[in-house]
């Protein structure tokens, strides 16, 4: 049986220690300063509470972090996911819409096309857009940040072309279930994230796919000589990132029952990259942790919710969020901890010697 000290040391040295510590610090702050933060109650058969809201509202970011983790593991980056969210929502909203018609003399709300077809169309478009990024990176050889910057800029224009520069409102109630519905008392978005996460974990940990991705991130040239089709896997992870963004786009669109090509998913790509980094993953590629990325996304959403719950003025919300994130990043930095704790240890030693001398 392992020594508890060895178990603690192994956990402390693991990739998940600091993401869990960061989440614990945020939750501890709320336990002390935010009233009713952990209170949950059941209304109409559904769970309600701040914790449930964090998980529900953080679902799009968690989905993006799953796809972004695999992209970053190949030493890439995808800054176009926010635009893909806008396009996915625009496609779904334009196809579903919702209009009043008389059916057998009764006025009913019907969709322009069946909802499953609209959802599949939105996900197909999002995956194609991700594949376009993969094509530019893997086949054409454009640097990832430049390749995805093209879609970041053009994607907003595409979304506004689809919506004709207007905010499309969706009146079809079944579509609202995706982002605002409940299943077994829990938000339906939790089940969406769980399914995507479980499928991804199975593919990258129960098959050789994860090892190939990590190998490409560590040394793509050596991977190519080892017989790995580097271009194929890079292409695939960008397509998968697009698919994750497409699912997130459906949730965002469903939450507000509308599609806004200009503002939907705006700047969320930065939070997705940050979530991967806070999860203990290196932006230099290589080994990755999907669990860590999910924890990073929860940390970011918890910080955002905390800021609103504590009544921070809206004009300084982003500044406060940035300061908290900087603090968490510094705590995760081994070099920063080594310097700070070394100085703290020296000062403590000096104080101890002074006490002895007296």
C-alpha cells in the first residue's frame, strides 16, 4: 500500500493539481463572500442554483476547450472558433426560424425546415469550416494563427450575410430545449458536454489517436519518419475543433433564441485558449489533458459568475477578470513559485536566526 505522503506528492506533481487548486480558490472565495453561492433547490422538477448556472453557461466554453486542446496538442491554434459559433447559429436560425401557418384550420408555429435537418446542416457547415482551417495548415503549410485568422475575420462577414445583417429570432420552442432544457433535473447542456467529452476521451485514450497527436506536437518531422500521416491528423483535429464550435453555436443560439452574426461567440476563442492553458496544457504542443481543459473552462466561468455575483461595476469587469487570471497563471508557474517561496524561505530563515541570536 502506498504511503499517504507519496500519494500526496504524486497528486501535487500531476497536471491536474493546479487547475483543481485554482477552482478550489475561486469556490472558497465564494463560500466566504458570496451569499447563497452553493445553495441549490428544486423547482418544477429542475435543479436551480449558481453552481448549476456555471455549468450550464460554461457548456459552450467547455466544448470549445475540448476541440482546442487537440489543436494545441499538435502545436497549433484556432482563433476562428468564435466566428464558427456565429455561423453555426446563423445557419440553424435561418433554417428553423419559425412562422405561423394555418394547418387544418388551426394556427400553428412551424419551422421552415425540420429541426434535425437544420441542426445537421449547422454542424456540417461548422465541420467544413474547421476542415478549411486544417487544409490551410496541413496541406498549404500556412501558420495556424494566420490560417485561422482568415476565418476569424471572414467568418463574421459570412454570418452576417446569412442573417442579412439582422438578428434572427427563433420562435420554435423545441429548439430552445438545446440550450435551456432540462433532462432528469439537470441542464441538457451538461449531457451534450458529457457525450462529446466521453467520445473524445475514448478516441484519444483507448486508441492510438492520442499518442499520434502528442507525437506530432512534440516532433512532427520524427513522427512523419515514423510513418504517421501528420497532415491527416492535423487536418482532422481542426475539423473536430470546428465541429465542437458548431455544437457550441447551437447552444448559444438556443440560449437566447436568436442568431446574432456580429456578437455571438465574440472573443470566446481567447477564453478557450486560456482554458486549455489554465488546465495545465502547454501551448508548445505535446502531452495534453482534456480533464484539465474542462477544469480550466470551469475556472473561467466561475470567475465570470463570481464577478457578476459580487456586484463588480460592469466597466471594470474585464479588468478584474484579467487580474484574477494573471494571479492564477502566476501560481501555476513553477518558476514564479520557486522565486517567491525561495525568498519567503530566506526571510523566514533570517527571522528565525534573529530570534535565536536574541
